[in-house]
């Protein structure tokens, strides 16, 4: 109510500005309109527990008084006042970010791992999607090697060679379980096996794969390699064709099975789009379990807009939500955005609608 009273003191200067400069009605960025927007937003930022001694309130009061006493016909005064308030709010944002440094660091790490996991899954899907990878290796890649690739991609900035090594080891593994129908191919396989197995173990050590699972996988891998080496050599062209056709048939069958089991990602709905368009500084109201309402400020958005950190007005409490979680919260009506921006534009639109509704000509046309 105190800030509303301060805004009330601006009625005369605002009326003068609107009469002098027609841009007031048509441009949202008009300094006088921008001032009202800032004061409206600040009314939520203001910690009423601190009363009128709060630095934000004092900043607003000082600038309102300046407009009252100094405004004549120079719109630039509004620009100066807006700049002063924005400078204070910017300092507050910096102080808030410093207080949130720990959760922000955690969120950045979480987003980095999330992005690395996404790329890792894409790399594996690109290879197993052909249907040409034998079943037990496909399962291993999807369930275990994704973790290896995630680690490698999360370390890409510090150790760029890690990604190359993890991807090469995966490709070598896939190649090793394909049929080898010539002596040269089998000789190459036997020559590559020691290095490949060592690299597999090295990466699996880093992700701490369970010993029992590791033993089972390497037992299956050894059996597969043995069957490849023991298979008859120098097959006839007819037999080679039969093997190629059977391999292609199995690959096609597995590829179709994978496509049938995969679910297409749903198109983003209005709530997901809203989340992606949120700006730092936006206020939201969350419904608590006991039915009470908690008003919080969007204090930080991660670079990829996958994580959002909120803080209370007094900065004593903060929490984070993923983009998906926030969209679901909005979708379930457990949160709502506090509409503060555009207040002048909405007021003008409502006023024009009211005038139009009371216009006898418009009323007659509507009746007709």
C-alpha cells in the first residue's frame, strides 16, 4: 500500500507526459510507462517487514519525489529516474546471485551432466539403431556404455581426448563382434583384442561397473569372439551371400522392433512454451501442501534453460526445478505467474474498451 501511495503521487506528472508525448500511449518502452512498470515490480520485491527503512523503498521514494518536484516537460527526467532504480535493482540481483552461488554451481553441474547424458544416448542410439549390433552388446551399450560416454562428454572441456577414446572403444567393440570371414580379418581381430579389452576395463573402472555384471559381459564377449574365430574360413560365394542376407534380415527385424518400441517425444504444450519464455525476475505463486501460497522470484535460469532457481523475498530460502517439473507444476495449477509487466498497456486497453463499449455508435453497430 505504501508503494501504491507513492505511485499515486505520479498521477499529475504522468498525465502531463501523456499529453505532451503521444508515444506514451503507443510505446511500451516509453520512460514514463517504464517507470510505472518498475514501481509495480518493485512493490513485490519490497520486503515489507523492513518497512520504509528498506533501501529499495528509499530508492523509490527518492525518485518519486524527484519526478514530483523536477518534472516540467522533459521526458528525459523519467529516463534518469528509471536508470537510477534499475541500477539499484541490478546491484540487488548481483547480491542475490552471490548468495545463490552454491545452488547455481550445483545446477550448472547438473545441467552439464544432463546434456552429456543426452548426447551419450544419441551416440549409442545412432549405432544400435541400425539393428546390426548383436543383442548382448546392444544391451551393454544402452545400459552401461551410456554412463561411460556421459562421463567422457562431461569432461570434454578439461579432457577433449576422453570423448574420442570412449567413442573409439565403443566402435571397436561393435566391429569386434561382427563376422570375420577371411584370415586377415581374424588376424586383425586377434591383434586388436588386448588393447580393446584393456580400454573397456579402464572405462568400466571409471564408472565403477559392478563386478558380477562385468564378468558376465566379458564371458559373453569371449564366447562371441571364440565363435567368430572358429567359424569356417574361405566360404563359398553362395554361403557368403546367404550369411549377408540373413544378417540383413536380422538387422531389419531388430530395427523395426526398436522403432515399434520407441515413443515419439510429445510436442511442447503451452505450459512448456511459457517456461521457455520466462525471464529472470519474474514472480510466481506456488501452492503449498497445506493450501497456502508462497510467492517466490525467479532468481536464475541455467544457460540451456533446463533448470530454474527460485528464491523468497528475504533470500533465506531457495529451490530449483527442472523445465519439465516447472511446466508440470503450471499445468497442474500448482503454480501461477504473477503478471506485473505490461500493467500500463493493460490499463490503457481496458480504458479504450470501456470507452468503446459506451460509445452510442459502437453500441448501435453491436446491436445490429
